[in-house]
């Protein structure tokens, strides 16, 4: 039974991951079906047994006998994945994966845990994909081309007219031209003459098929190539459709046609190219397309509208023809002209699959060699990017100048690829395969963003269906859309208009943030907002990994913290409720006893599974969550130091090296506690009931100074009080070692504090949305510190208050995370370069600075909740940060205290006496 269940899990995993199997930015996405089969054998093998049946598993490590059968240690899992994936590159992520999976913390994982974790991850990602902005506007529009007489459509053309919107023309294999409006309503049809669709062969007539067609916008003509070695030119500008002229007796059958003209100069030469079934390329240049395409006087003399290719020199005033022989060994499947006088051709031949050549043939041609050839391609000149597809069902991305090695191989199609297109504006690639599957790929990360399987009605079996030669058309202007033909049906998918910004900024939270926390253990960022929503983000890419809604019901989330292991998240709400979560799975582990219906403002882990809380109840409360089986955890209210704060505690910080806890209250009082004895260690600032100095917004211990014996007498504690930063020494000659005003403007509060591990830099965030980085290497180290520390850099990070900042290291680089009351959380380099917003549409890679959004100001165009709003939420009302004497003081006492957090010191002093 267990085997059956596990097999179902594997199948489900593969079904979920299959549309995204090219996404290999994480280890979970790298694992495929064959990997999971091998791992299942390793997990379920008896102790000490070497898996000899499968060659790939021969080298895998034996199980250690000290652990139960069916489980692996971290090292065993690393060895196994290294052998399966052929590289140690994933060892770091293997350790992350192992730590996420082991629930019992017994240093082993079993196969059931492994499968459950993968299944959960893929389902989460599947939900995220489904909740993304739609890739298409509405459902596909499907039309039946009954006039095709059951023949497939060879090519779809887009027709543009200055007076009307764009329309379309379909050319059937049997020679029927159908004209459609922009809603795919059939307007008229035109059937090519019998001599165009039938050719004499002795006493019999053979059917002539169309092979390709192209629209010539500057002369309003459509050129149709046929198997009779002719190309027909039809006038489609005004009135009825008619044949203008045709070329006949071509060298070989034209198989692919392309037309180019200079959009900037109507008098310039235009070019018609076609490839043939013998691998040759014909180049026909129209020297004066604005006047005429041919010598009309010759037609008037003979009354015949055909140009015999052997006599084309008679039209030398208007035409110039050249032929390039045997460029390919097989029929040319697609041809394209590049304005720098280059020609790109493809074929199904493995030796000359794709060729980029100089039209003058003076330079060496670039040749691609693909085992089963190339059916289709697209080229973007500005990016020098080439994409190709064919019978092997793989989309290859190339640098134009490197034909020997693809930049990426995008796998996911099951049948040959028939059409490709590059959308430069959004950095996407479209691919269409024979089974009517359309995929959208991210150009930067080479990952599949979306898959659409178009449902076309048909009565024939799948094997008997005949597709048109060129069934795919991507139209970029004036409105982006995709047209697809399938047998005698046609479909249209409308795409959303690309935004001006390369990055689509998204507001992941619908309410102000209460804070952000960096999880160094799992390389994640946790954000929480006032509407009780928590989101977990991958710091390496900015993508959402988990979201928890209504964590505290309708109560406002006020603060959160990670435990020392990084596995548990502790959250608290305005009504005093506290919960503990398994942050990797989103499960609630503990519900903690509510001491009072009062806001919790701080959570501090002090020991393994033990943490304390502070808040508006003015008390320090302890909780012990060491017993995993206890969902309900009682509060320990026996803090030996008692309740010394006379006002609400607003700020707290803990110093593990010294085992000291600092708390600060609304009246400005700051107390440092010895956690072991639970007694006061220092009264940094003692305030009487009659006086008030204003609230302390933040506290920060400088941990490195606490461990350095030479700096222990220096300032090791910083308190932020409105805009002033006070520097306190606990072991020096006096308490205060320095003070300075940090914000750039008056009446601004510092609302976020963080320091580098070596305490060389200090990062501050304020209520005006600015982030500042200071050099504090020497500040507060002596009593003579009189001048302010050096401000290294400052930038506008958010439109509203920065509620939290955190500096962290990733590899050898440093970054800063910021959270704001505008509902967004951003990532910056330590130098202030904008990496991106968590939840934005485009991923970034911390290892690839080119993926950062540094070229754009984060604040410009960023959607926010309300540019006039700040971080204070009182029931349903939003209160501006700057409150003058016109403020209506008719709220409850608790509301007044909350408002006063945002007031300048003078206003605090003026109104504080009225609060009690």
C-alpha cells in the first residue's frame, strides 16, 4: 500500500512539474522522474545493500547501519544527488532541502517525508502560477475556415491599413485566400485561377499546392508561392482582388518566402527572398517599388502578365535577380532577411541546419548543425538573439556568433515545433508545436512561464491530421496577439499590452507591512502586514514561496520574529494573541496563552524554543515551546524583575553574547535586564511619573562591540527617539557616548535600525521613506565622539514609512531588505543599487547583477496603498504621520498612544499628560 501511495505522489509531482521542467533555478525544479525513481530505490533499500541493478546507482553510498531502513542522512543525500546530477553544484541547496524536510530534527529524512515536501512545493508553485496576471486577454477565439474545403491553412498574413484597423488573410493549401477582420469575421474570399492550382502532366492534371505567402505592405500586394514553380502577386489595396503579375519557370519549387522594405524611405530598394526545395536561395530586388515592380510596357505589348525567369533581364530597370545555389542539402524550411544585408535560412539537414550568410558572400557564413535539423527560428537583431526549434521538440537559444553551443535548451514540448517568436519588450519567447501547444518562456531565466493547449474541433484521428506549413503568426503592433492555424481552423489569442516599465511592480500585500525578517538558514525573506497576511519569499529570485492569510483572523498583525533555528515563525497581533508556525509548511504549531487584550510590540527568542514578549501590558512574558506535542502553551508571568515600566513597552532588543535584554517604553525610559537572573542590569534612562521624554521607536545592540574586549566600554546600544539616535555605553565612564539627528528633513522619525556583523556600518530607515547608510566604525567608541558619523549614502526607497531594515550577507555580497507601510518590501545592495521588489513579475538572480532593476528608480511608478498614508492603522481609519494641533483627540487612550508614536516630540509632550 505504501508503495502505491508513493508512486501516486511521484506521478502527481511529475504532472505538476512538467509544464515547468526547464525551470532549474532550485534543486526541487532540477529533479525529474528518473531522479526520483533512483532516489526511491536508495531510500527503500535494506541496510547496507548496494543498488547494483541500475548503473546510475552503483556509485551511490551505502546506508549507515546506525539509522533505520528507509531513511537517509544529510551526507548520504548529498552523495546520492551528486551522483545523479553529475555535479556538486547543488550541495548547498541539498542541505537547505534536507533541513526543510526533517520534521523530527533527528538528522535523517525518510522517503515519505521527501515526497511530501516535493509535492507541497510543486503545489504551492502551481497555485502561484495560477494567481499570476493572465498572459492572454480572454479566451482564444476559434474560427472554422470552411471555405478551405478541408485543406489546411498554409500561412496567416496580417494586413495593415492607415484608415482601418489591422485585418488578416489566410492562404489555404488549395489556393483560397480568405480575408478576415480583426475579430476574425470572414469578409471575402478569393480563389486562385485553375491554371494556378492545376498543372498539365501529359493527359492528366496534377494538383498544385501553395507553399508559402507573404504580404508586401509598401505596395499592397500578396505574393503566393506554389509547387508549380510560380509566384503569384495579387493586388489587395482597394476594390476586388486581382492578380497583378506572376513569376514562372523558377529554378526549383519555392518553399519559404520573405519580404523586406525600408520603412523610413519609400524610394529605397525592397527585397523578396525565397528558399527552394534544392536548398538554394533566390534574391529578387525591387529597385523602385514606389513606381513599379516590373516593366509594364512589356505586358502591354504582349497582353501577358507573366515574367519568364529566363527573361527577367528585360525588367532590369525595376528588377535585379540573383541565385545562391545549394546553401543547404535539403529543402529550406524558413528564410529571413536582416537589414544589415544578412540572410538566415534553415532546413531539416543535420549538417546545414541553419545558416547566417552575408548576401554578397564576402564573409564566412555561420553554420549550425543540429541532429534532426531546424524547422523554424526567430532572430532579434537588437539582442543578437536567435531561437530555433524542430523535430526534436526542443527550443534552443543561441548567440548569433556562437553556432557551436546553445545558450539554453528549453524542453517541454512533446511534438515537433512549428513556430517561434521573440517578444523583446517583455523578455519572452513563444513556441508552438504540432499538437497545438503554445508555450511562453522567460528569456532571462530560460523557464516556462505559461502553457496553453488550444482545443480545436476535428473529426479525424490525431495521426491523420495535416498541419499547414507555417501555422504560427506573432503580431506585435498595433496590438500584440497570436494567430494559429490548425488544419482548417484558426485561433486568435490577444496578449495584454506591454507596460512602459520593463518590470511590472506588484503590490504583494494589501495593507501596510508590520515588518520584514531575513531567514539566513533558508535564504528567505518573511513579510507580514496589518491585514494578518504573511508571505515567504526566495531571496535569490524574489519569488513567492508561501503565503498565509488570516493568520490572526481579522486582528491586525503587529510583530513577528524567527526562532533561533530559523524553522519557526512567531507572530503576534494587536489583541495580544501569539502563534508559532512551521514556516516551511505553513502549519500552526502552537497557540500561546493571551495574558491581556493588549498589543504585543516585540518578540525575542532567547533560548532554544524559549522566547519572551513585550507590549502594551508593560510586562515581560516568557513562553516555553520545547514540547512539540503541546499545541496550547501557557504564559510564564513570573519575570523576577517585575513590572518596572510605567508606560507601554514599544521597543526591545536582545544581546546573546552578554545575555542582556533592553526594553524601552512610551515615556522614554530604557532598562537593560540580565536574562539569566531576570533582574535589571542597568537603568539606562529612568523617568519619573511626572516627566516624559517621548517614545523610543527602536533599540539596537551592536553585537560585535559586545564581543570585542577593547570595545565593551564603548557605546553598544542605540536608541531611536523620533529622529535622534542616542548611543549608550553600559560599562564606560558614563552612559551616553553620543547623539545625532539622522533624517534629512525635520520632524522625521527613524523607524528602522540594522548594523553589519562587524558593526562598521549602520543602516537606518525613516518615516519619509528614506534609507541611509552610515560609517560607524569609530563613532561612540570614545567620549570625544563629537561630530556625526559619516553618511555614506542615502536614497528614497519607499513612498511611505520604512518600518524595518535589515542588512545581511549572501555569499561575498551584502544586501539590505526594507519593508514599508506602502505594502511593499524591497531588496537593495549595500551600495544602494535597487535589486527589485519582492513579488514583482520578473525574477532576479543575486548571482547575476544584470537582472537587477538598478536602471530604474524603485519609487517611480511603484503602486502603493496610498501615498498619503503612513504606518498607523486605527480600526478602519488611516492617520497621516504628521499630525498638527488640529488632531481630534477623541479616541480611546490606547488609540491616542498609538497616534503619539508618530508625533514630533513637542506634540508628544503637549498631549501626553492628557492620555491618562
